[in-house]
C-alpha cells in the first residue's frame, strides 16, 4: 500500500515546497518593532509621554488614597495585643508540675 502512495506523494511534496519558497523573499526586512543596537532608540511621541504620566499619576493617587482611607489593610483592624499579658498556657509552654 505504501509503495503505491509514495509515487503520488513525492510530486505533491515537491510542488508544495516550490510554491512555498516562491512566496518568500530572501532579504525580507520586518518593520514590526524598533531595533536599536548601539544607538539610542527613537524618542516616544508626545501622546505616549503624556499618557504614561497620566497612568502613573492615577496609580499613585489610587495607592495613596487607599493608604489614607483604608489604612487598616496595612496596620491591621484591631490593636495588637500586648504579648507580656499572655499566659504560659496560651503560649503552649508546659508548666513544671
């Protein structure tokens, strides 16, 4: 069975490879991103700089607002108990009895 299919596959494979190679240019230059090797990258546009500043300002406003208004997330909701008031039994220390 394989010997019957092999003569049909070889010309088909050669046709596919030839057509695939035709569409490829040997010196294709991709312009998808900026590459700056040993050169300074091009400066960002004014809109990008302003957008970055606005996003950074909004982030810091959000962080500082929530630190001020919801400080319990950082400091805790309740006052921390005084460890000197804890008994040996609460701490799990065995007594000498």
